[in-house]
C-alpha cells in the first residue's frame, strides 16, 4: 500500500515537555477522508522530543531530545523507537548523542542507513548510523559550522536549524540562521558521512536568518523561510550540482505590515501538487499562503490566522487536503481545509489539545 492510497494515518506529535503540559511523544489517529484528528495518546515518555522522523521501512521512529547533556556528556540526544504497526505505540530502543549542543532537527536518509541531525545551540550537524534492529550508533560524522553574520544578538555564531536531503539522496542541506547561509554537503550513506559540496553553500539577504527549507515536487525549485526578517527566498535548484540560484525574496506578511518585535517565521512546506507554498508566522500567528508560478516565483495570496499562539510548526497531510497548525504557546493543533484550486485555507472548526506541540509526522495505518 502506498501512503497516497491510505485514508487512515497515525499522526505522531513531537512536543516540548518543560511546561509540564506534555510528557513526550503522542499519537493520534487522522482520517484524510474527513479531516478528523482523534485525541492524542502518550506513547513515549521522554524529554523535549521536539522534531521526529520516521524510517523509510515504517518500523522505527527517531526523536531529537533538546537536552543540555546526555549520559554526563554535554550535548543533546537522539532517541530510537520501534513502532507497533497495529496500535501505533512506541517501544524505546536506545538513545545516542546528537553530536552537538542544542539539537533541533532530525531526518532519516532514503536508504534508511543514517539519521542526520542539526544542532542550533552549537551550530553543527551530524550523521548517526542506524543498526539492523533500528537502534542508533554514536555519530560517525560531525561537522562544525563557523562564522557569523550582521545581527550581533542572533548571528554572533552559527546556528544550524534543519537538515534535509534532496530527492536523489545525494545532497544534504542545512539552513544556518547564524550564517545567513544554506550549507550544502555531499552525502555518503555507506560511509555515514557528509562532506562540503562545490558550491558549499547558498546565501540569503544579510540578517534574514534562514530557518527551514522545502523542495518543489519537481526538484526544480527550493524555498527557504527566513526567521528574522519574516521573508521567503525562492531558489532554482540544479539537481546535478546540488547548487542554488536565487530567484527572489518576498515578505511572508501582508503588504500593510512590517516586521515587529515578537514576529518571526518557522515552518515552510510546498503543496504536493507543486502549485502552492505555505509558511508560518509566529507572533503574527498566521499561515502565509503563496501561489507558485512555472518559473518558481511566488505570490502571497492569504494570511490565515491560525487561531492559536506561536505556530512553530504546521504540516500538510499526505493528500494535501488538510493543514494542521501546531501552537507551541497555546497547546493546541488547529485544522484547516485546503482549497485544491486556489490553495487558500479555511478553518474546519476542529481544535485538538496537546501540550506544546512542535512537530507532526504521518504514518499510514496498516
């Protein structure tokens, strides 16, 4: 069964546990036919499992642990879990070092051999080999970013914010908020390592603070959401060279609004049909909706209020019919329908409570 053929999914929810309103990773049932999200159930008690990633074989889940230290050593963690296909429940396998302090993002390569992490606190990224049983080895490769940019408060040093692979599994991309760069690496799954590409990075306008990146389904374009200036940078992508060429940078806010104290962006996602682009504005607490032209250019057409505070993350369901906005500061997930012709969002009236949600990953129910 392909994911697109399914209608019933497990929705795994990563959270922050510091407020005491969450205890770890939750799972809820989601129906793509109706857009209904069930009540979340705790399936793994663990500290600050913010971002999650699911193995290609769908048997394992990996969670970043935003911790100060692990096993007496400074730095964060990555936890591995086995997934019960029938119930969606998780069984802990092991925990390994994330390779750097303040980890914030995790992904799994398409061969299923490696977990990759980005650490905001120390500005580094790492690769951890995955063992046969789904558990993790310690990092086989750690790369430390160096440098700074124009904002002395936020950009005095590197802050790697996300780590993703291209569709071909050849290149790794790491938006670094502190450097105003998207770092580009060659990826070797067999060796479990990343090495600088040529070109080694792409740049965004100074002071932008690149946070997350999303690729167009065609792989012709990529979109970087910039946290500090509330902008979106569109790039053309060269799949052979792993290189970006900037097309334009536009605001994620309405024309009548400028960046204010307390405003920042967070997540970015391209609709599966390749026609629409979405980004979340925190403080402004909206989802910015863009249309995507054939040349990759984007046009802001809507700023839909998310009906909560601090949408640190949102996600489109696998069908692209629904958008789920997660509110870190108001402990809720709010659901929206997506107009398949225009891309615009409309509230469904459904809100689900969960403590400090910051990530959702879908897995088809067998």
